[in-house]
């Protein structure tokens, strides 16, 4: 996945949850962002095979920031 503009390099936790509080965790993984100052990318494996179709949230958390950023995610 391509991280938002101005994202810092480093280790990220990536999760899929049912809400923006981080509760009801469906899947979680971590990876190190790679790229350059204009574009940071991470690649994670998330097992969502048992997830039901619906609206969820994808969150990213940088190791130094500890603030989670949530993005809408639709599983079909």
C-alpha cells in the first residue's frame, strides 16, 4: 500500500478493525516503509478470509508517532 503523502519512513503496524477505536480487530501485521521522501510504501499480509463482507477500517500506526490513522475499507 502507498502511505499518505509526508508519511515518515520506519516501522508501521497495519490493522483492519470494525471501528475507529481499534476495537474488534480482524487482522494485524507490521512492516517497514520503503521509498523516498515523496512516496513511502509498505507491504503486509492480512488474512481476511474469514471476514464477512461489509464496511471496516484500515489503520496505520507509525512506531514513533503511536497515533493511529484510520481509512474506510470495504470488504466484498
